[in-house]
C-alpha cells in the first residue's frame, strides 16, 4: 500500500483486493494471486483449460523437526480434469520447471495431481444487436439532454443491451 500512496491517492481495486486476498490464500493454501493469475501462461495452452493450482504444502523447517536445516521445496497440488491427468503426469517435470521459473527459485519439488472438475472459463461477451425502429428512437430521446458524449455513448450501449431482444 505504500507504493499506492505515491500515486497521489489513486489506488487500483486489484491492489486492494490482492492485499486482502493474498494473506488468506497464503495461510490456507500457501499460494498467492500472482500464481493464480499467471497459471494460463505457466501451464501452457495444453493444460491451461483443464488444470488449476489448489495449494502448496511447504514442509516444516528442518530446524523445527531436528534435521540439519536448510531449505526444502514444497508440493503443489493441482486439480486436473479426467483423463488429461495422465498427460499431466507425463509432463509434470516440465511444469515444475515452469513453476520454479515463475517463482525464481526452486520452490516446487513435486506435483500432487488430483482429478476433479475445474471451473469452465467464462463465456465470451457477445455484443447486442443494434436497435432499430421504435426502441432505437425511444433510446435516443432518453439520452437526448445529456451533454457529455462519453456518458451518452455509455448509456446508449447500456440501453441497447437492455432493450434488445435476447438471443436463445
């Protein structure tokens, strides 16, 4: 938040949301929003649509459990759909390298693949058909007195979406 204040009080909503979500994700799953947001690039076109990182299990520190200490990499649990999990198993070495490249250090030593459904990506946005006839005239009269062109354009877009017939 300190760098956000250097921009004269302007704070992006994503910075505020990440600041709130990251500590919860780190505590509950060991991951952050940067990994989730970059997952499509990390997993590549082959696995981006059928996988999702779920959590990172970090081993206890060696000093706490009585061994000689040192850093130990974590285990990333990845949800994968159906039969694609077999292909992911064969490509897990490359995926681990990509993940570690993303983190910039040897963070992940092993993948744990769990077969479960992964949420489908949102449907692409379709633009509504332009209005014709009476609805178009009615919309034009509604936005007639607005001076700001940007506001008028935005309201026309909204009105077109509201007044147009829905596709089945």
